[in-house]
C-alpha cells in the first residue's frame, strides 16, 4: 500500500498515476439539499453497520475508503449513484448496471432515490464490498 503525500489517497502500487486534485464536498451538493441528506444518512448507516471510512472528495465523485476505495458515490440532482466492487455479478432487478473489471471482480451500479432504499439488502452488499480485500 502506498499513500500519496500530496492528497492522502492510498493506492496498491507505489507512485500510482492519479489526479491529486480534491474538491470540497459542498461543491458536489450545490443546489442538491435532498441528495445531501441522503448522502449524510448513507454515511451514518455505513459507520453504524459496516465500519470506519475516510471520505475523499474528487472532481468526479466522492470516494469512501475503508481498507481500499470500496465505494464511489456520484451525487445527482434527485438521487445518488453508488458504484462498488463485488466478486460476483448481483442478480437483482435493483441493479442498474454491472461491469466486469476482471474475470473475478464486477463493478455494480445502483441508483438510490430514498433512504428506504438503503435497506438491509443494500447495506449487506456494501458490507461485502467493504470486506472484499480483507
Ligand atoms: Zn495524490
């Protein structure tokens, strides 16, 4: 594991090319009060049910880092899009899209509109992703 001294992000490879640019969390939620609330609720649930994580606000999205970057959160006007890796393709109508990253890892994407959608099933998948690289 290598930590970039400029931006504090952690990578598998030393000197992994990346953008050190960080943006404020607020800039992701400008004029998106309801999305911000949903985001705060999601963070609370993760801290409570899964574990500690660091927040990295990048130009593209917000990353949550547990033992690795386990979750990308993309704030939209009426929802947040969640992207996380699992070692299987989820078979659920809730899934928006699943993209193979390798023969063993799939990136799963979900659109979340309400707090009710952050239920046990979804939190279970996030937990699985959090522990994927233990
Ligand atoms: Zn950096």
